[in-house]
C-alpha cells in the first residue's frame, strides 16, 4: 500500500511535465504579439532595440487613433472583398462537395483530384497569366477581380471539406428523401444543406482569414484606391523614418478581425473539422 502511494505522485508529476513543451511553444508564439501590443502603446521616443521588451511609461491611444485614421478606407476595402469571397466560395464548395459525394457520375474520380490539385499550385507561378486574364475580362485593378481570385483559389479546400462531410451522412437518409419524391436539388436544399452548418462554419472562417491575410494577390491585382488593409499597412512605413509605434498599432488593428473570429468561433471551427474527419 505504501509503495502504491509513493508511485502515484511520481506519475502525477510526469503527466504535467508533458505540458512544458506546449507552454514553451505557446509563449514563443505569443512573443511577437506582446512586442506588437507594447510597442503600439509607446511614444516615438521610447521605441528602440534597447527598450523593446520594456513596458511603455504611459498608456496612450494616439498611435491607434492615427493608425485607424490611415487604415479606415482600406479596412472597408478588405471587408467588401472578404465577405463575398468567403460566402461565394463556400456555396460553390458545398455544391461541388454534394455532387462529388452523392452523385456518382462518370469521371467523378478524375474531376475530384483535379480540383484538389489547385490547392498545390503556388500563387507565384500563376501571377503573370492571372494578371493577363484579369485584364482580358476588364476586372484588373478593382475589388471584383480580387474577389474572383480568392473564390477560385478557395474552391479546392471548400470542396474537400464539404465532400468529406457529406460522405459521413448516412445513405439511408438520402434514400428516404428519394422515396418521398425529392429529386437531387430538393435533397440538397432540404436535407443536406441544413445539416452542413458545421462545414459552413469551417470554410467561412478559413476563407475569411485566408482572404483577409492575403498580400500577394492584393498588391498585384488592385490599384491603390482598392488596396485591402494588408497592402495599406505595408505602405504606412516611410522611406527613411518608420514610426514603429504607429506601425505596430496598425498591425494590431489589421489582425484584430481574424483574432476575434478565432477567439469567439474557434471551438466551432474545431467541431466542424472533426465532423467531417470520419470519412474522406
């Protein structure tokens, strides 16, 4: 009995030692955010490499006010671009996933890998033909062309997510709908679409963050008046003197929407991922 009691604390300690690497990686990941927040509250005279880890002498919101005034027009550009891009690509991915999961037509096993192949095409390799294509359809320079680019590039991941989720739905449910007289479209709209809310949450969050954080497509496909916030943030830096306090405040403002999305919807994101993880 004494031997058993002496071993229990030993096991208990080793169990918590396994958490140390996770805590270390979490702290390492949060260091840039700490520096960004601290620097954003400092005055211009306090910003230097020697005092980079020190807290500001006083908390002032002047940097955030200045950064917000500079980024406001581009903030709305990002919102006007991200919302339709996320919604359209999610709807198209849902339709594709339904067709590929429940309609076994000839060539489906070839079309699905070809769609997924788009996930592995680097952005840099298609920039020149993409620009020429946007010019040919008169969508270069504005937000509609950028929305189209994100919709097309988002179709592979949204199709994969919905296809895997629809594959987990019992076949008996689909057969029961057919017995009741529902055709393919009615089965999708009245049966599968209401059940696919978890997958919609996943792809909407994924597409929102991907489009919001994009820089390469945005800087190549848009003119200055249609820049999203990521490009505008990059151009806030001066050519000779950089106000790092204002720059860091702007960085936090630019990252705030995605942070809030994952803080408040992160658990639904994980649930949606796990809901389609049983089959694929």
